C-alpha cells in the first residue's frame, strides 16, 4: 500500500467577530436571515472592533452578506485597510417560522418546536428553516476552506451568534446538543487557531484550538449576548 504524503501548513489565526448590536438583538427578537441593520450602539461597537484589530496584522476579511454583519465588516475594513469578502456561507441560521418573533412569542405560538429548539434538537428546522446539522455542515466546510487558503496568516470572519456557536463546538469537539457554556457578545472578538494538513487527495484535515473567546475589552460595558444556551 502506498502512503499519500501530507504537508502540514503553518497555523492560521482566525478572529471571529459577531456583528454589532441591532434593535432586534435588544428586543430579543429572532433575526435569522431577515436583513436587519445595526443600531447606533452597534455602529459604535463595529468602529471599536476595527480600532482594536488595526494592529492585528490581518490579511483577509470575510463576512456574511447580511447587512448587520457586512456593515460591521465594512467598518472594520476601513480601520485595517481590507475590503470585506462577502461570504453567504457565513449567514445566520434560517429560523423558519420563528424569524421576526421574540423568544417569548416563539415559545407561545410554537411550543413544541420551541421545546425542541431549547434542548438543541439537531433535527429541529422550525417548519421552514434550517437544522443544526445543516448549519454545521455549511459553516464548518467554509471555515476549513478559509483556513486552508491562508496558512501562516491572520484573517477575520464577521458573522452571527448561531454561526459562532457552531464554530466553538467544532473547534472543541463538543456535540451540537450540549448546552452552551460560553458567551457570544455583539462585536466580541474570538480567536481560534487552525493547523491544516493537506494530502494529495481532496481531503483536508486540521488541528483546531481556541486561543481566546468573547474578548470585550474594546467595548463599553453591556455588550449583549441575548442568545439562549
């Protein structure tokens, strides 16, 4: 049997940034893929994140194409001198019939689906939305692709709470069903490190670790994490 040689690349450092605050965040209203913009506080948070990342040596900036993320990325890009790369795979989860409702309204109108949502049923799709399994596949495929493209570089990804939840679990190897034990504040900075291993075939593996999570030193007190655990 012939062994296929592999090459271990230099580590890629990725800064994951949740978008700045929106009015729907403040109202605890499920946004999903509804295209909500930043509120005034969110704009200030995006500017603060950009100032903090100015000396991070970023070489690429990827963002969800939803407005609350892409505007956050544009403001970061102005500080770091990079044009954001619109990346639909980094969009928030589709919450189906829950989208536009507060958590309380979703629980009252769809009690069975909400119960499945709260216990993190990986096959719950909110009738017309996206399951955790589907979200996991979408997000992790793109994350690994980005890491493999940037060996030895520092890059940033601006995305959403649901996406960052998936990435944290992927990096730590935790099941989708496990209750969340970490924060995902608006405009928080989360650094992960990937060392990718490429073979002669199509498969790419990686060793992943969290460097820091939920940094908010750059923000005024009160950055929201309104997501359920």
